[in-house]
C-alpha cells in the first residue's frame, strides 16, 4: 500500500487514466444508488447511516506531507478494509501548497481501491471554472510540470470533469451534515420537504452551489440571519440558519472546512465544527483530522465540546 504514495513520477497518460477511472467510479455509485450497507448516493448528494468508525479530513491545499501523516496515523490500509468505516475529505485539495497534483492522484488511487468508503467532497478551489477567483495556481502548476498542450488536455478534458463528478453535500443520519463551505440560506421552508432532491441536483442551482462551497458561519447581530461575505462571494450565515438546517434534517452538527484555524474551531453553540488539515502552506495555523467510533458518535449527542475530544492535531 505504500505504493499509493508514489505519485510523484506520474506522466500525463497515467494521470489521465486515474482521473477517468475515478469519474467512472463516481458515476457507478450514482447509478447504484444504495452502494453499501450504510451508503446511498443520489446526484451530488451522499448519505450514510452511522459508520463503525469515521475519519474526516479538512482542507489539504497541496500539503502532501500532512496528508501522508494523517493516513499513516489512521493506518489507512487496515482501516479501509472494513466497508463500514468511512474516510471523508471536505474539499480544497489544490492550490497554496507545492503538491496539488500529487494530492489529487493519491486520493484518486485511494478511491479506486476503496470505492465504497472513501469520499471526496468538492471545495471552492475545485470549482474555479464556475466561480473564478484570483489566488488559483493549480493550472499554472500543471503547465510547469508538463508541456502546455499536454497540460491543457489533462486539465480541460480530464481534471475539470473529475471536479464536476465530486460529491457536494454529505449527511450522516442523525449525526452531521458535511460540506466544504457551509449551509445555504434558505428562504422558502418548503425546500426541506424534499431537501435531498435539491441537494442531489445542486449543479443546476448556481446560488445553492455557490453557498455550499463558499459560505462561512459567523456570530451575527441579533435578528440577522445572514450577511454578505468579505470574500466577495458566498455569505456569512448565523445561528438561525444553522438551527433551521439541523432541525429540519434531524442532525446535530455541521462539519465543514474552508477556513484556516488552529486545527479546528467551534461556533454556533458548538454545533458547527471547522476542520483544517493543511499545515505547510499555513505555518501560523495547525492541521488536524477527526476520528470517531460509532460509540463516540452516539456519546457526543449534540455536545460539540465532546465531539472536539475526537479531533487529533497533526
């Protein structure tokens, strides 16, 4: 299994092969619907019953070294032999760090070996084609690594379709919602009568997609459910939005990434946890991952402080 980390010498053809195979796996999961004893996929939404064990990794941003440490810490090859164990990634695999392509290749290899219990959510950095922003260096990295024509073909015809194939929203029944950025601001409460359908078809709803990828939780002034984000895209959502989503879905938490922090942070009466897993590009911050057993998940109930006991700083 150590060969999974040997992704630094991949040529373009080998990259194309692994991205295309991963897209096919994502398509097959959607076609199957119920793909394991605990998992169900519909469009870009994926749902799980409570797993035996759960590991959640936040933003990686090309930090291959920290990713390798996390995988070693959890003994991933042993951990993933059990289909009832989940390994979830919250997006933002690229940019900032030195090894964006290598991070993607490793995760795709992992997905190919363990298609039913490794899941990658899409981050805003994997959606630059839909929501452009200035600090995007991934395409330049590819051009520097390969000939421009080869990099262009790899990016346009294989990596961008791979990004489009990534799941966008995850729900673990009665435990947590998971997304890269945050919870969308929903004005019409009827949305929740069939919210799983809306989340499965989120690519056809640009506003919903933008907010899932870009929103951030904030403590807002009383009476303010949301405000415009200083990012210039997405929104800040307050505790009223969090409470509405958790109440309507029966979940206790939102677990998300998107913001550098001291490994993790809690907000909204400890109902929203941010996990960040990139260290080298962010030396002023810390990196972490969450690991919880089924008994841990049932023990924490709705207490975010107890949930934080399962966070491991790397």
